[in-house]
């Protein structure tokens, strides 16, 4: 039960952070990717702030096998590079650049009652389904 | 760089960092949104937790709008074709590449994962190239 409660709480805090950071506005993301024209470096501060908090914490928990609630620590098993991560990340970057939305802000923007993001999320779901056949 | 908002960006980032810490500390899982989204819709494992995290992503901003007096900006293209292509590529790309801005960018870099660092550089690079090309056609200037 408490695992579900903490999932909800983590999502709420993440969503508040996204709004305060300004990253729920696609224009801010476009500004970051637009390095040759009115560059807006804000996104670096967002990622930097989050890394500054999580990196030392992760280092401290590195040798633990279970979480505080007794769940197995689940880390990606994939290491090194392969075609999948390079092609996948390249495609993601193109989609991200086209409208300035990545998955987190896309979900959070439902709170803005912008119907256009529901179209984005539906297309994202189709992309996920198709990736299983690639 | 007159658009730079370093203080709100850094405070928002720190709050996101605390969310990632809380999620990892309690559930033992990394808060990668593309993965949580994909798993919530396609996998039975931890489905309720994943859906609750996504619900939180919506409730958080809703609550914030309720208490904050600041107007919320949401400026996006009005081209449906662009939205559909972008959404499709984001879904396909993040699922293939195993992460997005949160999973690779925040969690991966924090873990000093070589794979995630390269993934992050890659999607920023192709994003920059995409914007550059669009700007040649007069979009996003």
C-alpha cells in the first residue's frame, strides 16, 4: 500500500518541480535547443539541480540491495552502447525538437486542459507499441 | 540570453531531484517517465503504482495552479501534423533507447552511466539539429 502512496507522492512532487522549472512550457525547451538563435540555457539548470540532489543520494545507496520498503533495487541491466540506444535516442531528440515536449511535461500538461497534448500522448503510445516490432 | 530563468529552473530541478530520491528510496526504481508511461499502459507489473505516479504528474501541477497566482505559460505549435509526428517519434525513440530526459538525463547521469550520458548527448544533439533545420524554414524563430 505505502509503495503506491509513495509513487503518487513522487509523481506529485515531480509534477510541481516541472511546472516551477518552466519545462511544462514547450517554448522553454525549444529555446534550449535553439542554440543559434536566442538560446535559453534554463534546461541545464533544471537537469543540473535534479542531478545535484540525486547523484550524492544514489552514491550513498549504491551498495544496498533493497529499498526502504523492502523492494529489490531495480537498475537497468543494459550497459555500454548499441544501435538501439543510439538510434532510439536520435529519434527521440528529433521528436523532442519538433514541438518541445518530452514524456514528463507531456503528461503534466494534461493539467492545463490542452487537448493538443492528448493527441501527442496518443501518438506517443502508438510509437511505443510499434517500437516492439523494431 | 534574455529568456534565461536560472532561479526557477534550478529550484524546479532540485524539487524534481527530491522526487527522484523519494521514488528510488521507497520503491527501489528509477523515475524515468517514458518507462513509467510505457509500463503503465503495456505491462501488468506495478501497473497501479505507475498509473498513480502519472496521476501525480497531473495532480501536482493542478494543485500548484490552484495556490499560485502566476499565469501558466503553455506555448506550442498549432500544427497537428507536427504534434502527431513528434509524439510518435518520442514514443518510439524513448522506448527503443530505454529512456528520456528523466531516465537517461537525470537518473542516468546521476549514476554516471556511460550509456545514459551518450544517450543524453545524442538526443540533445538531434534536437538541436531539428530546431536548426526548422528555423531555416522560418519555424521557431
